[in-house]
């Protein structure tokens, strides 16, 4: 999605106080002649928080309070079990002091459907897990689902899309693999190989199903590009993709309160137990990450696609090669541009 359209969507979605703040930010940016993707973020505008992990969580209300103090425009809460679910009402009470738009991402575990019946002023997104066959498990009135197309379950993507197309659901999110959780759970990150990614995208295109009136939200630029031809309009307009937002507009918080640039980039910047989010965002460590993320990767030298993709997901590149100078492993031009 291009910046102009993205800004309009953001502004329309925000509560009035933050709509005014966002409009003022755009105006200041225009006055100072600053390119949108090079804006200096003293605080993130979106925070993604894994509230719990395998029954563990940190000082949840304190973490929620620290996030609220940073006044983000959007907060994504990811709950994976009963522990996180039991903390939801207290978390929302703290977050609503800052009035962000909140989305709650829930797995289909026992008792999770109860959250949707409590009338919370949030958007629910249901994590359907590693396979199709999820429709009977969804709570009544579910509108949005997510499926992570990683190396373990990428082959399931065509079936998931087909089931989504035949359902009354309105949105399917395809997020990148959560590297922080994967490393904690398994000691490795299941990043899909480009050959399998292409094959999955081709299999989805071969379905020839319609997504009329539905949204397909692919978080990776190259996956989006692979799917956009099969479903024009459903994936949105990203011709002016602004590049990786890790450590600038986006922050990730783990279940213990550790802060990262993104859940796809497992480089810890600091703990919310000891510092505010503003202090962590002002740290030299965060500055070094931003500089590395914004730099054009050496593997992209001479590639005519760079102005469209900006190097893709820098977290996936770092995980696959151990350096920010590498190409996104999902890039179809990787073999030609690597030197």
C-alpha cells in the first residue's frame, strides 16, 4: 500500500485525538521536506506485544502501562493461552488511557472464544494454526483470521486461501514468522525458501477462486507481489511500498517485556522493566539498527526492483544470512543480485 493511501487509511481509523496528531505529523513532514520512509520516530506508532508464551508472562499490567505511556496509535496483542486471556481486561484498562486502536490476535485454544463475547472495543484476529479445516473452530461472528506461511506449513497455504474464499470471513492476514517466539520455542526460525514460496503462490493462483469483497493482507512484500496477480484488488496497492518499519514505526515487545525492532528481527534493545519505551527508542542500539535497516543491502546493488521493495524484510534477510547486507530470502532476484 502506498504512503498516501496508507496515511488516509490510518487517519480514518484513529480516535479523534490521534487523528489530529497524525495529521499534524504529516503536515510537519511536508513542511520540512522529509521523505516519509526517512521520518525520525522518537516513539513507535505501532506496538506488537506477545502477552504470554507457554503459560509464562512478565509483569503484564506494568508492561501495558509502559506501552500506554508511549501513546502508540496501534497496539497488537497476541494471546497464546489461558494466562494471556486472563490478563486481557486489565491490559485493555491500561491501554485505553492512551486510546490506541487495539487488535487482539488469539489462537483457537479452549476458552478463547469467550473473549469475543465480552464486548471489548477491539478488533479480533483469529490465528487458525498450521492447517486448513479451521472454519468449524471459529467463534460465531469471526471476521478476520491469520495464518503464518512458514517453512513448516507453507504447503497448506492454498487450502487455507480456498477455505477463506468460501467463508463469510472478511480478512486473511499472512504475517511473517515470529522469530523471537520461534527461537524461544525451538532454537531456530522456519524461514521458507524462495522455491517453495513461489510454488505455494503458483498453487494459490491455480485455485482460480474469487476474493471479491475480501482482504488478503500479506506482510512480506514479495509474497504480496506473488499473490497480487492472482487476486488483483484484494491485496491492495503497494506500488509505493515504504520499506521495512522495524525500529522506526514498529516496536515488538515479548512476554517478559523485552523490546525489539520487530518480531522478525530478534535483536533485543532493552527491557521495559528497567526503562521506558521512549528511553529505549532513544538508545544508540536502536539507532544502529535503524541505520542498518535503512541502508541499501549490498546484495541489491544494481537491481532494478530495489526502488519498489527497498530490500524487503530486513529481519528475514538477517536471519537467513546473519547480516543486513543480504537480500530478503523471498526475493526472486536474490540469485542474480547477490555478489
